[in-house]
C-alpha cells in the first residue's frame, strides 16, 4: 500500500512545473530536463491515468534566441520573449511526447479567461474535450498578451484554478525545492513538513516570498497559497521538486502533502470565490452581516448602506461589513445605478419590480478573510 493513496489513485492529475526546472538563464530551454519530465508523465499515462500539464518557461525559453540577458524588466520585452519561447517550449514538448505516442494540445489562458464566467466554462469544456480525445493538455499563462492588470501572477495559482476547472483528483506542484520546510534550509537547520492539514499548521512558519530573479517568478509562499486553494476545494496537493515527480505521482512519501480540507464546491461557487473579479462593493449593516454569515440568508436592500463601483446586473461584487471586512461574494441582481434608491428600504416598501433579493443566497459564497479589491484571491 502506498503512503499517499489519494495521490497514487488519482485518475486525473494536474502537474505544474516551474521555469527553473526546465530552463537555464543563459542557455534557455534545457531539452534533457524537459524530456525527463515527459518520460515521467508518459509513464503515468501508460497506467491509464489522465494528465494536465501546467508549464512555465515560455519567457525563459525565449531569452537566449533573442539575445536578451536576464529576465526582462519591461512588459514588452517579456511578451516578445514569450512569443518566441512559447513556440519552442510547446514544440519541444510535442516532439518529446510524440515519442511516446501522445498528442498534446496547447491551452493559453489569461486571468481574464477565468474571471469571466463564460470564458471559464469554455476553458472547462476545452480541457474536458482534449482529455476525452486522448490528448494531453499543456496549459500556460498567455504571456504574449497578458498585462499586469490581468495576470495570474504565477503559474502555481493558475494550476490550482486549472485543477478545479479540469475536475482533477490531485495536483502536484513541481519546482527546485523538495517541499515546504519549517524554516529556511539555506540559512540553518530546517525540517521538511510531511503533511499540512490546514493554515494553522503553518502559522509559525515563515515562507519565502515570490522572487523575480533568475528565470522564475514564484516562491514557496505562492505554492502554499495555491495548495490551500486546491486543497480547500477538495483536491489533495503535493509540493515537491521536479526530480521527485515520479515518486510523488506514485504516492510515495516525498515532498509535502496538503490534505483536502473541504468538499469540492460547484463550478459556480469555486469561480465566485477564487476566480471572479469583483466589479464593485456593497456595504452591509451589522444585521445584514449576521444574516449572511450565520443564517446563509439572501441579501436584501434593507441591509445595504452604501454602493461602490460601476457594475451591471449579474456582475460579481463583494459584500463588506461596516469595518470594510469582506464577508462574501455574489452575483448582484441590479445595476449600480439602480441601487442607491433602494438602500435601507424594506422589501414591501419597494416597487414590485424591485422586490427581489439584491444577492440571492444561491448566487453567493462566504469569504473567510479580507480580500484586496480587484485581486484574484487565494
């Protein structure tokens, strides 16, 4: 029996690999390391399991061919490098997988593709169809067009979202670090954590922040954040190094396992919580906060004290308490221009066309901690 049967038995698995595992700053793409990973994933496929690969490396792969030294600091150069590198990256993958008789499909996403509900559904349908047809999807952020305002920020977060979009049974985050430590192993003694059951397990752990040196943009903090997104949605996650990919996928005790800490939500609930981009805010009085939080009640006009933002009916908005703490997210039933005249009024006192809920309980998810407006939460 394997140490981690929930991973070994995962029929559909998302594997994310970072730039540092596939490329070198002066030399660009490293075909040997990429081929070694492909051999591992092909072996998983040979077991009858399905694989979705989320791969970084496009920008790094394009630096050397363009004669650019160091990671670009300006957006235009980064996009140009991604344009050259993405072609080389996917072609190298396609050739390596072809030796195993596996067809690959490229799926390029921006955050906008997952923050818009229609695009989110389309991404899910595309991934599902590729897998049904026997192809192996290779997902990456579309760095050639993504701007700072619509970026995921790192492919760890993207992988966590893809794990839910693809209805994966497990997520494996690969990088150049063996797992999550209780300290910095570069500066002193540190213990590798075998498993994490929730945020409380890491309360006393200082994690590395995202870095932008070398060829990668992620750090352990982003991996942990991504792991909590996926595990909180019912998906087990392993964080480990790329050389241990085969062992991790076989359910061996390598890296750090993030145990599922919640039930798998519906696609709409997950989208609202983790992938929607709020278009505005509704400020609630204390009574409305209690009704939403404690009774899972719908939000009525009587409990709203203020409106912020320019949104349309069916747009996602944040519901915040008097102190600014985000309580929930939901799909609003009215345009922003309609709401000011309804605030604080009891439903029977409103005109008939305005007597419906402002945010229905079925179109709402509770949020456990404050979020920064406009950011993809984790």
